[in-house]
């Protein structure tokens, strides 16, 4: 129960962030990874190689959010991160808007 509450609070914080909006053609990925410095620098190097932007870095959760992925290269970028041994998972970053 406590984990669910923390997750819900985290999602609320992410959706409240002004830079978090996911416009069409501005796909973002959340990459969950090991906490090692080697893994982190490897992921940052891959991000640079793919010409992507680091939207934000969640150091306490060992997650990296990258953006600027074109629709055409989205699957390719997703696979590149998934193929890294130190990556636990890759998820599409979505914004859900609640109806008023």
C-alpha cells in the first residue's frame, strides 16, 4: 500500500512538471537502470550518440528520461536502450490528462 501511495505521488509530480508535456513528435522514454556510475555514463554516451536530450535525471530512482525522439526513430532508440545490460526496463513516458 505504501509503495502504491509513493508511486501515485511520483506520477502526480511528473504530470505537474511544466517541461513534462509530451507534444506530438516529442516522444520521451524513461530508462530504469543500475545505479552504477559506469552504467550512467554509458547511457549518457548513448543519448549523445543518438542525438537525444536528457529531459531529467531521477538519481534516487536510477532513472533517466530522454526526449527529442522523432516518430521515425522511436523504436530504434527504444531498442538501443533495451540492449544495454545495465538497463532494467524502458517505458514510454506519457501524460494522462484527467477530464474536468
